[in-house]
């Protein structure tokens, strides 16, 4: 699918969840709130696997690598949105740097969902950017909360930076961001352990409230989803 069609799909999806084409997305809280049939499971995976997804009946589940950075996890979640809503395959495992055409479409959709084409154009215009440097790149990725690799890859593909600049901008991004006054949260995991968010939790709680399951069975289901904090009343993730 061409870039412009994928960008249109991304903008339509943004509109469906109440976000205009230019605003950054507080991604995990927003999709957990807006997509009532979605469960998000953070799991420890090999580094080369970014995530996976599975859909059955009306339920949708995405799996996110809990070892990756927040920026990468957000990108993976946006990538899985493409599979869950625009790909007919019921189960998909997503490897980083896959050459599969559907995976490339999902990557491009994810990039446009987090920052549509016009959003990047408007950001450049609003910030009077004529030539990208590391300062401007870090400012932009912090504003949109996207991974450093995703942004510089996008800029390279758009001929906004050269291949040599792309290589030189890789560097120690966490340190460079800190030197520019930002915290390191974008470059660390959003959730760094096995954990579950979204509809699975709601369904278990609803079943218990309707007396369809016992308290012991509820705890069993929650523990199966790594929700020890809910079972033992712990406050922190």
C-alpha cells in the first residue's frame, strides 16, 4: 500500500479516537480508554521481536515487548493497530526489520499514526526548521513521544537528512536528550515487566461483580495476567 493511503488510514483512525491530525497522542492511556475490546499485554520477549497481536470474535489483543523503550513500545502498539484493524490475519508475530510487505505497511502506518505527514510539515513550519540537527530532532521526538530511530528513519526517507547524518544522529540518544533538559522516560520502558492493561482486566472484574466467578477464581485470572498488584493491593507497577 502506498504512503499516502497509509497516511489517510492513520488520520482516519486518529479521527475515530478523537485526535486531530497534528496533536501528539498519549498513546497507551488513550487506546485503552477508546478501544473497549482491546487488551494490551506487556511481555518479556527476545529483543528482535517487537510484539504480536491476536483477534477473535470481537476481542483484540496486542503483545508488547516489555524490554523495549517507551518510544519503541508506542511504535509497536501503533504497528499492531494496523494488524488488528486493517489486516485479515488473525495472529501475527512482528519482528524488527522484517522484509515482509505487510510488516512494512504496518511500520509506515504506525509512523503516520504517531505523526502524520502534515503533522511533521506543520511542526517544521511552526518551529522555523530549515535544516534538521540533533537538537531539533530530539525536541521533535519528545513532543510527539516517538522513538529516536523512528524519527531519524522517517527524516532520511523523506530526504530531510542524508544517510551520513542518519548514521551520525544515532549516538547515545538518552544522554543527548538529558543534556538538552529532557528526562529519560521516552528511552526507557513504559512498562518494564510482564503486565496486562485493558479489556481483560475489565472482563474479570465484571464477571466477579455479576457473581459469575468466585473471588478465588478472580484472583487466579488476575495472576495469570501478571496482575499481582490487583490481587495483593500493591500500588506501583
